[in-house]
C-alpha cells in the first residue's frame, strides 16, 4: 500500500525508496544506553532472585543509596548460569560488590 501511494504521486522507484528511507529514519527514537551486571549463581539462587525481582531491585537500590552511589538497578532477568541486572551507567568495583551481596 505504501509503495502504491508513492507510485500514484509520480515518483521514480529510486526517489520513492529514498523518501521511504527518510521517513523510517525520522521515526527512530533514541533511548539511553543500558548496562548489565552479570552475576553467576547456582540454580536455586537464580530461581529465588528471579521469583523476587521487585524485592531484589529494591534491596540493591537501597544499599546503593546508603553508600551514596548514583547507580540504580532497573531490572533483573535470568540469563545463562546467573542473573543480569540492568543499569543506566557502568558500575564501579565497589558498586559491583554491593550488588553481589
């Protein structure tokens, strides 16, 4: 349908393709980058952490706030042999230790 509407305007195939590309590029949204903290755990611990995702995120963020860190954990997902914790910035060694605990 999109191609048919461009043909009805009288555009050549190359012009229509170029205009179509421009339209796609204008709809791209820029999101802030996400970083991951990967923690290896045994199977039982993975299930406990994932089952209590909200509590895990709150606990990590509470500890980070107590240490005056600006890093915040946004989500927790099960991956490979552990969990992935999504953040908006890169974690320092001290912040990684807090999250690990």
